[in-house]
């Protein structure tokens, strides 16, 4: 099993025993990059270090990787314009390449780089995130159900 995220194609491809599934995603508006505070999506080899949200309702809102009972709806979004919503499920990535996406000021895990759900109103197939890999909620829930901790994830330009 492995995941490949292509920044140029804005796709996430899951290859597992069930075959190959391609999902549209949205990576960073700032492009590729690894440094803390860059709001860019890091490249290279990663793995899923944590899975968060199993069994929660679609649209579950996370704050600090915790669910406090809030479920996304457009009215709530209107009260918080510009908020970077993290919804439904989180696959938290850890880098495997020291100096590129692991350690010091380039550490993907410490930068809180996730694959996560986002509101349906957000664009897919074009860069718009603050560094994470955004997916439709139905897609991230389906992906989450198939992906265990330690799944390899490679991010390419």
C-alpha cells in the first residue's frame, strides 16, 4: 500500500490490494516547500504517523486535532470567514528525509502537515491550502477507512 500526492496534477493516488484510486486534492497555494511558516506543501517521502477522527460524523470540526462536538455547516462558516477548516478525518504526516522534511525547521510532523477534509465550497484540483493536502469529506473518509498508520506517502512536484 502507498499514497502518491502530485502537486502538479493536484491528485492523491492510493495503490493497495483493492487497486488504484485517484482523488482530486488541493495542496498549498504557496507551492512546494518545507520550512516552518512557509505555508507550503513539503515534498519527499513521508508516512502516516497518526489517524484522527475514526467514527466521527462527516464534517466533524477539529481544533488542535480534537473534536469538541462541532459539525461544519455553511452558517457557521459565514461567522468565521477565512478560517482554514479541518474536517471529518486527519491523516497526520511525518517526514522520512532528514533536512528535507524531517528535523529542525523543516519537520512535516511538527509543521502539522495533514491530509484532511475541507468544506465542499473549497476548490479541488487547484492549489489553495496553507500547506496541507485538502480533500472532499467523502473522499477523506473513504481514504481513512483504507489507510493504516505507517502507510508510505510520497509528495512530488
